[in-house]
C-alpha cells in the first residue's frame, strides 16, 4: 500500500453503502420529477452500492455476491446511454454561431 493511503474499513463501507441506498431510494421515489435524471442516479448508486457490497464481503473473507460484473455492466450501460442522449440533446439546443 502506498504511503498516505488508508484501507477501507467495514464500518466505513457500511456507512457508504447506506448512503448509496438512501440516494437510490430517493431517486426511485421521485422518479416522476425527472425520469431520465433519476434513472441515471439510481443506476450509478446501484453500481457503487454493488462495489461497496463486494468490498465488504472481501474484508469479511468471503465473496458471496454472484453475477456482480454483469449487474454493474448493465447498470453502467443504462447510465452511459442516458448521458449520451442528454449530451446529444444539449448539442442540438445550442444555437449555431455565425460570424
């Protein structure tokens, strides 16, 4: 481990996971306000929560979560696609400059 880095602790990872779970639940609860944004937030929170769960399992000495890579890739694909669409939309909204 490099100097200045601290390892993750189970207690800290559990705190992080709980915060991510809260973010996920809020994004689902208020999905109707802005579905594209809230779906993206939910996907990213789910990915981060999966990483936290896996790291907690590693610290316990046993990895129990199966299919984590596929889950993460699917959710990342969802968030990535939504952000690409958002970027395309914003590019069309910007007025063309004429000199």
